[in-house]
C-alpha cells in the first residue's frame, strides 16, 4: 500500500513504485526550514494584525485623546461665543452710546486688546495637550482683556451720561410762560426801535405779553443769584444761574416768589407777570445768556413750539 506521506519513484525495470528515502540530515534540515518559515509567517501575520487592530492600551489612550479633544472643543466654542457676543453686541452698543454722548469711539485695535499674551505652559515640554492648552489659555486671556476694556468704556459712558443728564436739566429748554391764545410775543430778540426813545437799540431778550399775574416759571434747574425790586430798568427781576455757562433773566414781574440763593427746578413757579420798571404794559422780558453773552431765547424753547410756530418766530426774529 502506498502512503500519501511518503514520496515514491516509478521503476520501469520492475514496473513498481520504489520509496524515496532521504538522508537523516536532509530531513532535519527540511524540518528546520519549515519551522523557520512558519515562524516568519506567524510574525508577519502578527505585524499585520497590530497594524489594523489596536491593543487595549492603544484603544484606551485613543478614548482619552478623544475625550480631551471634545472638552477642548466645547471650551473653545464657549470662549468664541462669548467673544462674538462681546464684539457684535457690546461693541456695537458702545459705539452708539458714545455717538449719542459725543464721545470719541474706541479704535478697533484697542477694543480687541491685540493678540497673544502670557503663556502659562511656556515652561512645559511641547506636547499635544500642552499646545492645545496654550491656545485656549491665550484665547481666554485675550477675552479677559477685552471685557476689562469694555467695562472701563461703560464706566466712561455712565459718567458722561450722568453729566449729560445734569447738563440737560440745567439747559433752558422751555418757555417761561404757558403759551396760550392769551399770551403772545410782542418784541423779538435783536435790533428794534426803543419804545421810549424811538431810537434803534438791541433788544437782548423776548417780550411775552399777557394778563397781569400770569405765572412765570424757571426754564431750567439752577440757583437764584439775583432778586431785585426796582421802579427803574428791569423793575422786579430774577436772575438764575443754571451752570454750564447758562443764565436766564425774568424782568418786569408784578411779584417775585423766590429768594436769592434758592435752588429751583425746571418748571418751578418763580414769579408773576407785571408792569414794573421801564415798561409800557404788562409783559415779561425774558433773556438767555451763554457765558454772559445775550442769545436768542427761541433756540432754547423751540421744543415747546410746533415746527410752523418755530419757523414763524425765527423769521420774525431775523
């Protein structure tokens, strides 16, 4: 019987198969080569497997890196979102407020606080986490600088708004009498013929004609600096210092209702219309002075008038 594990050669002389027998050394060598071949093949297979299939340690490390990257991405997104809100909302509103309050706008390079900053990881060895933390730390530090600059800007705006509000309260912005059909302007600011001498003179205010004892009001917040009762000149008069270079005079009053040194608010009753002093009839002589220079009052109480009334007064006073 022929074995499949053995090698045979055909002998034509005997017409039979003869087993081929190798020397023992050759058989050992063949076995050794086969063993080496199988080990090399196994080694190559392992290399291929490790190339495509990670070890448990590598899988764990990859999970840690993924988690780290996710946390960094979330923090970086939050910082970028805050920076976007700061620039698109607060910087925009800040410029509007500054425009209203007549403040200079902050240059863009100051608002964004430049780039870079102190690197808290500068002494650490360069590594992937170190580089990421450095980038994030730089973003946060720059955002902190921008917020600090914006806070200082808001403080400046607040102080300017308070000063503006105070200035507006001290601005002569209303008429000294309630303009009704029983009250009208008889004489405007500028050159006119003096009613006593009939010579051309400069009229430094506006004359309101109305019924006797018509109520007269302070046109802005201020302090009464003069209360004078006289039969000459302005007659019974009140002068109010409103600060910021503004003063107002109320003359020819029948009765004075305030005292020197008294603080008055805009719209507060200070006297009653009369015919005292150098006057030809019951009226109120009203003046506005800016840094002690007479100024046309209609430009200060125009908000009390309609556009048509304001245009009419302007035409008459020119």
